[in-house]
C-alpha cells in the first residue's frame, strides 16, 4: 500500500499538464542517473581502497610470494608469453 506522501504526490501529478509530467519524468530520470553514477563511483573507491589495503598487508604479500614461488617452474616450461 502506498504511503500517504506517495498518494499525495500521485494526486498532484494527475493535476499537471502533459508537458509538466514529461518535465517531471525527465528530472526524476536525471536524478536517478546521478545517484547511480555516485553509487558506482563510491563502489569503485571502496574497491580501490581494499586493493591498497591488500597491497599494504604483509600477510597477503607473503602469500603472494609463496604462490609466485610455486609457479616459478612454469615460467621455464618453454611456453612463451604472448
């Protein structure tokens, strides 16, 4: 069930002209796109922060060195990099 506020908005919108309704839809779409862009930028920033934290973590660096050592033999297997 819609909230009282949404019901009031719907009633008000029904009183708008066609052009005003189009304008309102365009404004809403613009705001939604802005929110999406901000959210995506925030997610990218969070991801980059996590990567920086991982690079700074001595345990993760040690584990990556162990993995690299395990695969040293494959670097000399004659299959060149492309």
